[in-house]
């Protein structure tokens, strides 16, 4: 989700690009503890069916309009897409709103979903995408490549270093999370390593605790060593450009 949002902000000169980036930066001003209670309430009653139905209806509407209204002016197509989305929502929401929500507590999805989109990653990726040569996209346009092809073949293939940095940050955040993991995973059978280390601190000897901390740090060190070359490229390549 982060690369798609950053790609849209980088490729298309939207009038509100600056405001969107400012909003992404504003999300970094609040600590994670602020979103714990809203996150817990959302994961406890996750609106899976409304989200799935809304995304499906929106995607089908865009696909139909792109096929049937290919020769329409862009303004008219956008107006038709907005009107079709509103009409589909009026008919779809009452049919879905009564469906029971899904609880994601005590699941690994509750640990993964909150980190799939964040303002820092979007801001970082947008800056990296801006540094890519525009001639590559112009050559792709001449060859008849679609927007999805340009995103996967050109942008994503050249963004492996910055994606490795973001993946390492996401892994570090999820691996070292304690308070949020304790709130959304109340079942002891599903506790993460950091929650177990906290419980071990209150029940075991100090030497055992220190040994456990050393063992817990090994996976992060291994991941950093394996991704070290890619991470260094993410720092050096933008400077060289």
C-alpha cells in the first residue's frame, strides 16, 4: 500500500500533493500510544465485509468505465465514476451494514495490518520515486507500457534498496512491539517474544533475563547483516544522483 500511494503522489501532479504529504508528516508527530485504544476497538470489530464490498464495487466501477467510456473526456469520466460509486454505495451499504464484523484479536493479522500503511514510509518512498529519471517512463510510454507495467517493471525494480530499508523498519517495529502486542493479543499462547521477555523479567533470575535479551537480539542482527548491502545502496544511490 505504501508504494502505491507514493507512486501516485510522485507520478501525478495533483493539486493537493503538498497537503497530503503534510498530513503524512503530521502523523509522525503523534506517538504510537495515541492510537492504541482506537486500534484495539477497530481490530475488535473489524469491518471486513463493508471494506471488501466497497473495494470490489469501486474496482468494478472503474473497470467498466475504463472499457465503456474510453473515448470520453477525462472530466466526464471522473464525474461518471464518482456518480457510479455513490449509486453503488447507496445500494450496497444497506445490504452489508447488517453483517457481523470480524474480530482480529489473537491473530497475527492484528500485528501486521497496522504497519501496512504509514505516513513515514509514504513520505520516504515519494522522495525516492521523485529521484528516478523521468526518461524511463517516457520510454515506457513510447513502447506502449501501461501504468501498472511501469509501476512494477520500472519503479519497483529500481526501488529495492529503499524497500529493504522500509521492510527492516517494519520488521523491527513489529518484532520489538510490546504494549500494542499485549493489548491486541491477550491469549498467552499467541504472545510475541517481547511480551514473554517482560513476563520472564518478573519471574526469572537476572542472569536468565540477560541471556534471553541477547538471544532475542540475534534475529534483528541477522536480518541487518543480510540486508546491509542493500541498505547502504539506499543511502548512497540518491546522493550520487
